[in-house]
C-alpha cells in the first residue's frame, strides 16, 4: 500500500518511511523484499521508534511535515480492509485523508486520533525500561531472565501491543497464535484502549 501511495503522491512531496519493529533484519526481510519499496524502509530491532514516539500498536502512523513537526500524532491506521472484522477501522477514510493532506495541506480530524500525545506515565516509562532490560538479556542468551522482564513490562503497560505482542516472536511464541488471542481478549476486556484513550488517561494521571 505504501509503495502504491508513494508512486501516486511522491512527485508532490510525499515520502513514506516504513519501519518494521522486529527481532532481526532477517525476520523482516521477506516482507520488505515482497513489497519492493523505493521509499525508505527500515528495521528497528531495538524498538527505538516505539519508545521515542510512544507507539503502543502496529501499524501506527505519524504524520510529519516538511519542517519536521508532528502534525497528526499516533494513530492505528490500515492500508487495506484485510483485517477489518478484527479492528473495525476502514482504510478508505485514512487514505483519502493522506491524499488531502499532501494536495491541500489539510490535516483531517478524527475522534480516534489525539490532537497531541502527552508524555508517558511513570508506569509506561518503567515498562519501556523493563523491555530494554529484557531485550539486553535476550541478546546475551539469558531467556529465562528476559522473560521475567518482558512479563513485567506487559504488566506495567498492558495496552501496549508493541511491548506485549512485540515480545512474542523474540520469546519463540507465535504472534498470531494462542498467546496473541489471549492478548486480544484481555485488551478487549479493558475496553480496547487506543491512542486517544491513552492520551486522555495520561492527561488525567
């Protein structure tokens, strides 16, 4: 989808930068090669982008203008309706909003997209620290200790899919298997919190 949109809008200054949050370059390589992107397509094994931008889901889209300013913050957006039954968010309005932004400079409003993203809560910050410790231990081959810190990170920030689901392939779990469906069930039981909900909660803490 991003390659097609780049081919459509690239001459008007639109450049998508896609970033895979994956455990290794090898894990993301087949998908990147299949997409054959001519736009920047990166792999972030350290989850640096998720940490710095406060991303809690994949796919997350952030709109950044020519001056490097975030003009539309984090939103879980989809380029197709393949999994519409699961997430319930149609791709059409999002794609049209991108086209309008590129062509007219108009930034669309959406009740599911916060106007700004406040700083993370103390628990969310601690969850990121726990994830970083877990990743360090995993790289050293200490999977038992790493699992404890991955678990703690998920406990501190239970609605963060980049932490909870993102650790599954690292731990040898299927991110579309039983553990994923347990995560989805848990997330649904707490109200399916998204970015707008998280932003509101951060403001109230």
